[in-house]
């Protein structure tokens, strides 16, 4: 049985990851990067909607919940310069199983990653449950790294490529999970403890607070949109950052949210309705084509495409290889796919520069650790667009950017990179943020 941070992780045998680590070996050695990617962030963060409630009220709710579940509750704390954030620390006492005599539950890697970040097990994520497993049984929970476990497995899963995640309590029987018409809705196994120490209290998201990674929250804070401004979120789905931008704008002004497909933008529209936002206009539109010299519709409609210099501020949270998501228990990215993202990122960036007014601010961000999608994009942008200058990105919770050919040492200090070498004690996902100003 494997452990989450062993070097036989799926990252270590993946060619794309080997190429990435070889390229970045000067900055994050293989033995540091790969185990870090397989581990859960220690800190769980919620963004509180200050238009609807207070951080103190949400903190009290979380602390009450933790006291109900744990003898020694995890610490709940604030970040003074990001007043809408509530942080929940992990426990130093982690699950010490597997426990003898208990049956096992096997889940897929996606479900396994969620478990290590505090989720319970929904029926759809269960691959195997041993026969005669009864309601309220305590069970050992494993994730299948190989992807070879067959759905509906009835016996013990004998594999060297499964990892122990923790202990749970059964809330559904086999027939409810493995029905011909699909699994029942709801939680199949309630997690009691995990090897990550992240509190197993599920997702507490509502219209008043949202489970969101800290760097994503910081992105909106760095962009710092103001009431009455015209703002663009170029790749907005599922809408978490869009909602935050609207809250920072006090829902006053115009916030345009784009994403490529109706399926994606429907998630943003659901967020708009859920939060009763009036300032957000969401469109299914390819942001690589969002600029046009010829506009046939009324500018006041704020429908794509847009003319040059339409927006005061732009957030480009670009599609990327997502090699900063943690814990990442599986990875099938190919070298070809890994190299493909930078081209799309450059196209999006070029459109953003055209759409940004002089004196406007733009954020470029990704959730990957890949230099080619981060620092190298910054170098390219500064060469390609002399009207852009790199700005310090505050509040600062990340480390400086990694060294890169063509990147000045002073410019490295203006970037924020969240990774295994992060010197600040907030342990979170891998992420990159760069802030640009378009000069007059």
C-alpha cells in the first residue's frame, strides 16, 4: 500500500511531470515538488460575503461545528489585511489507521483528494464496498491511484496502488450506492478522521460564505475593483472570483463575466442568481475573440466583442495545466498537452491588453507551478507590450517569482508564487499572480 507522499506517486512516473521538474529543477527539486503536490494544504479558507453577514458570525458557526466533532477543535483565525477571510487550521493529530477488523471502502482519486481536504464521501465517488458492510459500520477508506478498481467491487481490493485516507462511518448500503439507475444522492460515508488532519466537516458553502482557496481570494483583492468601474473577468467559470469582484465593487458598476461555453457560463449565471447580483453580465463567449475593431451593437449593452480600452480593470485567470491543485493523486497530463497552454494564454493576454484602458490594471493568474505558464508569460508580455509595467501585488502571502531568463530580479519581487518553497506559513495550493499597469 502506498502513502500519499511517496516517490512512486503518479507524478513521478508521468512524462509531462518529469519534463516540468527537469525544467524547473533549479527552483524546486523533484523530491520537494512531487510530495508537496500529493499533500493537502494545511489551511482551509472560506470567503465570507460581507454584504450578507460578518466574519465573526461565520467564525462562531464554524467553531461550534468543530466543538461538536472534535475533543480538541482546530484553530479558526482571520487574516487582518483580507477582512472577508476565515481560516481553519488542520489538526496535528491525524488518523493512525488502517484499523484491524474494519471493512474497506475504495474511492476514485477525485473523491480521495476531496476527502483529504475535509469532504465526506458522496455515493457517486465510491468504487468499492465489501459485501456485508452494514449501516453505521466503521470502515477504512482508500483511494485507488491506478484507476483499475471496478465500480461495484464487493471484495477486498488488493493493490499496491491504493492509499489509505482515513476512517469513516457508513451511511448508505451497497444497493443504494450501486443502483442500475445511478447512485443515490447524498453522503454515503461520513468521514471521522483523515491522514491529512484537515477537519472533516464537509463543505459549509452558502450564499453567506464560500469555500475558496486563499490565492484565488487574493487575486480579487490585488485587482482591487472599485464601485462604479467597468471590470472584465475573462475566464470566469464557475464564478467564484466573479462573485468576489462584485462584492468588492459593492455590486455597483459593470462586471462582465465571459467563458467559452454555455455549460460553463451557466455556473456563473447560477452564482449571480444565488447572490442576487445586479452588476454582473455573463456571456458564453471565446475571450480570445473578445476584442473587435468593428462593433455593431450599442456600447452601453456591454456585450462581446468589445472595442479597445473598454475596461478599467481585467482579471485573466487563465486556463492552465492546473499543476498546483492539491492534493493531486492522479495526473495524466502529456508533454504535448503541457506545452499547449502557453499559446492560449498568450492569445488571451493579447486581447486583454487591447481591452484595458490606459491607466488600467490587469491581473494574470494561474493555478499551476509551471514556469512556462507563469514567469515566461510575464517576460513575453513585457517584451511584447511596452505599454505594460509590472506592479507589486499586495496583499503579499506568496513567495517571489522563480528565476527565469529575461526576468529582472526586481520584477521577481513583484510577482507572487505559491509553492513548496513558500516562506510564509499559510500552506495553500500552487498558484501564480502577476499585476500589470497599462501606462498612459
